[in-house]
């Protein structure tokens, strides 16, 4: 009986996962600079103005830009395309001011999906809605 309980708990957690956004076996592309192109509810994301970039490194660090600010931090990959991102960005006054709270959204990311030439980061907004940030490789 004591061996069955952990298995039951594992199956319950697996059944509660959100497979609409997570493809089993996705790999996080490392040492590639990604540029944010759109953000919003899944399938309805809108183009983003500004310069937002992100790069994941092998040493579990991130580097990027948030409009005119520089971001660094760490990330923690999990099973089944789960990820936690811990960004820290400078807070310079940008002109024009950013239209999107990139650093805040990065800190709310829970899943990623690597779709060929796109990296989609899925996060929960402050109001609890599921949104996605769509990135393309920065050339």
C-alpha cells in the first residue's frame, strides 16, 4: 500500500498538467538570442513594440533586454517543458516608455514550447489569465 500512494499522487499531478501548451520532449534552445514579437492570450497574441530579447545559457543564466534596460538572472528547467525564470533588470527611464512589462512576465513563466523557429513562453497574468510570449530567433 505504501508503494501505491506515491504512484497515485504522481498520476494525479500528471492528469492536472496543461498539455495545450506543453509538448512532451521540448528542449530549451541554448545560446540563441530570441526576440519577442507578440504577447497575449494563446492564439490571439498581438505584436509588441520595442526591443525585448532573451538568451538562455548552459550555466542556467539568462541575458536579455527589456526596452532600454539590460536583464540578467537565472532559470530552472523542470520536467515536461516546465521552467521558472528569475529575471533582474535595470530600471532606466526609457524613451519611449516600454509598452509591455517584460521582466514581470518573465518572472511568471511556467512552461515553454519550442516550435521550430519560435520559442513560446507561457505565463499567468496578475489576474490569473494564461498568456503567451512568442519569440523568434534574432538575426
